[in-house]
């Protein structure tokens, strides 16, 4: 689904992506996109941020409460703060306007490929529940609970926590986290990792300034705390 309020841009993107073999449904604003999302099944969402009726960030947060569908932001907002917010709220990628249609297609294919690669070949072989102290991670249902209370995580936050909980004794560098969770090459941009670790701590820690679950290992990276 393409969520874009500029008809000219939308027509150009739809035409190109159809030539690339994709079926594209276009929504003009956030409210229409939210309605379509509830009625149809999509593989990926291309999301503009400056939308009428319901803005892109609010749409993103509402979708992430229900789904881990890949979301690629395409926006004229190009500040580091906007990118950090978009990624922090659960977007999988962020592309600034004006952009190349060739690059857009490559980003879409990469996001879809990461989803395929992340899905285990045999879910029956994968542990369903992982426990550590007061936190339980339910892999099958993409749920995290602390003392029985559900904690809403974005897709990336969930995958980071899963990585730590499945490897409780191991410390991971930022590069290792990025390669494992984003399924992409790491080029030294620490911002995405820092934002997601910070937000994860805010959600699961009793005191984010003194974390017990996501511990910093100086000179290496991060690991699960020991209890």
C-alpha cells in the first residue's frame, strides 16, 4: 500500500512499481490508509508523513500496535530527529524526497527480503516462550509481558530483545545487532541502534537510567542482564 497525498508522486510511484511486478493500492490520507489496512492484506506499506486527516507518524503508531508489517517512510522531512522518530516508532526504513525510483524499488525489495530471511523455516522447531526474571517473550504471538502486563514493542525492539533473551550470556556489538536485526550491512551509523535501545529500556526497565535487562558492556555493546 502506498500512502501519499500528492497525486503526481503517487501516479509516478504506482506506475513504476507496477512495472516492477508489484500490485499497489493507493491511499490519499492517513484515515483512508487506516481503513484499507483494516480491510485488506498487504505485504508492505510505503508511508508519507505529511498527510491530511491523520498524519503519518500517528498512522505508523496505530499500525504498529497491531502488526509487524514492513513500513518504509518516504518523506520530505529529512532531519535526523524526524528519521530517529520514524525508526523509533517502528519504521523499517526511511527514504527522503526527492528519491530515485530505482532506489525506492531496491529499498522495498530489501525490506521484503529481510522479512523472509527473519522468518524461521520451521516455526515448530523454534522456542515459543522465553523467560527471564519478570519478563516473558512470546515468539509465536509477538508479545512481551512483564509481571503479566503486556508491553507494546515495535518490530525492531521485539527482535532486539529476542536476540538478547535467546543468547543470555552473550554481549553483542552494535554491528552484530544491526546485522542480525536489520539484516543489512552496518556502515557505522549508531543512531538507529541507540534510539531502539533507549526506547526498549524505557518500556521494559523499572528505571531506564539504571537498566537491569538491557545492560551496556563498555567497549563491546549490549547484553541481557543477569538475575
